[in-house]
C-alpha cells in the first residue's frame, strides 16, 4: 500500500493507541477535568548563516514528507450520537472499547507557521527565562483535534549568527523514534540548503502512519493477532501481580507533594572504555545491549524492592512494515516484560532468560495493548508505578560532516512537565562512543536523593555483569513473599463476568 492508495478525500481510521487517548480526552471534557497535554519536543542550536526562510523551508519539507504531521481528528459521523455515547461509557467503565469512534483526515500544507522570537539584545539569564517560559506554556497548550498541523516551531534569535530552533509535537502522531527521524531530516535539509544555496525536495515517506492505522484496522477484523493474544495473556497471568507500585521503593515520598507529572531526570554515563567492553560482552553473550540492561535493571530493582519476580514495562518500536523504519507516527507499543530472579541465578542464566523474554516480545510487538484488553475482556484494576525500561541506539549522523556555513548541534531544553506513560522510567541511549543511563521520575512521588543513588547502583550493576563470577546471591536483600498468579484475578472483569477460560483457569470474581 502507498500513500496514494489512501482515499484522503474522506476520513479514515485512527490507530488504537490514538483512539485510546482521544477517548480519555473526551471523558475528561465530560467531567470538566483538565488533562495536561502530552507533547514531545526537541531543539537544535544553529550557528552560522541562519536564514529564516531556509529554516521555514526545511520544516515544510519534513511536514510534507510525513502525513502524520498533517492530520486532524473528527468524530465518526457514521455512528449515531447514542452509539458514540455508549462506546464512551463502555470505555469509562472498562478501559476497553469498540474501535471507530474517531477518524482522521490528511490535509495539505497551505501555510506553515514559524514563530520568530528575537532575543539578540538579551543576556544569558533572560534567554534562559524566556526558554523556560516557552517550554512551560507549550507543555500546557494542547493540540486541538481540528488542528491541521501537529507541530509548532519557534526560531529564537540569540545573536546575529546564533539561534535556537525549537519544535513541539503532538504525541498523538509522534513517538521517541519519530523525534530522531525529524531531527536528522531537518539537519539534512538545513545543511544542504546552506551549502548549495537551494532547497531539496524529498519524496514522501514510503510507508506513512495513516497507512499503518488503516492496515492495523484491517488486521483487527481477522485472526491475525491470535498468537500475540495468547502470548501476552500468558505474560499477564504470570506477571500481572509482579508489577511495581511506588510503595515498593524505599525512596518513595511518605507524603506525596501532589506535584504529579513534574518530572526530573538523573543520568550517568558509561565512558568509552566501559561502553566498548560492554558491547563486546553482549556480543560474546549472543545478546543485545537491551537484554543486558534488562538483566541489570532487574537486579537493581530486586535489590531495592526485595521482589524476585518483576513485571517491567517497555516500549517496542513496532516498525515492521517495509519503509516504516523511517516513518513518523505513534507506532510504538508498550508491553509488560516478566523477569524471574528467584534463587541465585548466574549471569548467563539471567541473560538467557532476558534473551527469550525480549525475543518473544519483539515477535509479538504488533499487538496494540487496547486490543489485548478487548480480547481478554479485562483490564488492570489497579494502576501501578509504570516502571519502565527503554533502550535505543542513537542513530549515526545522516549528514555530511564537511565544513559548512551552518553548524547544528542538539540543544537541551528545560525539564518537561508533560505526563509520561511511566512515573519511573529508565532510558538507555547507546551512542557510538558512550552509553548514557537516565531515569526520568515523578518528583512528586519519589525522593531525589534516592533516585540518584538508584541510578548509580544501576550503572554499577551493569559493570558487575562483566565479572563472570558474579552471582545474584552476593547482593544483600530482603525477600518478600509473593503469590504467583495463574489467573488474571487482579483484573477488572467486564461484561462477561469471567476471565477467559483457555488457557487460563476460569474464575468468577
């Protein structure tokens, strides 16, 4: 399927992850609840001949290339108001829903806004204050359903030859990998334009996110997801009760401040020698770096919580279609990975377990979590801390590093206050010479000093794995009695009143 195959003259389906968010927003509006928008952002520091029209044209090229950045959302007019209301109420009660309440449309770029902010006469403190104000306001400014552009761009003039190019994107159409793709494409367009004094037109992405949403909807009407449903049902049966809550951590705030969704970040690096040794170790272990970090993260969590069985959330890239790897959209799926550290397993045993867990998760990553709830007719009853591990390799530069009239580096923005999927998320970035470990956490829930110590211990656990004689039994910890759940008994049962019987034990709640 190509973008041209889409009938863009009328609305077509949204992806399930998108519809989940749209339904949550609709429920909040009905209850007069103001939800803070979940916007993504990044910034590029430009040094050299920074022509405004060149920046605007680079942005236009990226927006034209990716259909996901030019969609608007509408209610499905083929459903009666009563049917839409019934589906919304079903979602409110159960967190499950019949898809099709919302649709999307692709629009053409007519006018692309680039806000110019002139701070050339300001000092460093004034610049920092202005940047803080801009990010604070943007974190609280949602994109409207009928907005036809899902990106806001700002060019902050600092000096005659220095500027910040800041972008905010709607998370409904973008994930973490999308930010990297957009960043690299903007660099390419900007540098090519500056070197050759012209702009370059690029073909649309070979597989767009709207195409992905349409293909996903077609698969939902078949038995395509049956193997994935069986696998993830088993994972939840085994590890649903092993998810972590804030109270499992010794550095949880005894009196939460109420400042939820104000996130902070603690980071630590592995130096080039450590990073190189770790990559060699992973290669010798026939494992990916993600698998190695999953083992180290599990060890650190067990040390702090005393839990031998752990349910850890993770993001899976879910770009399996040809051409999707360079596509922009909300492709990513989040799923629960289970690790069992009972007894005193060796490093090789833990790596073997992580290899199997990650391999099976990747095999079944196409499963949208909302479809799992619909299929099982149940959803988690209690929210957890959403403890998450995310890994990505930083992409190599796609631009020619030859001398240019324009130099571009990524700039740091103030901490985001946008809500996250996790309240305690570990993010690993593998760069060419260095690996960075970061933990982003809800500062209203967790104490800063405890998170800082956790990051240090996580880093040390990674290095400890390189010692072939290391055993888990060397770690002092308290054991907690855990019940291994073979049913989905902690789930909220929906209309059927029963957990699906096969292959799980049927149980009424």
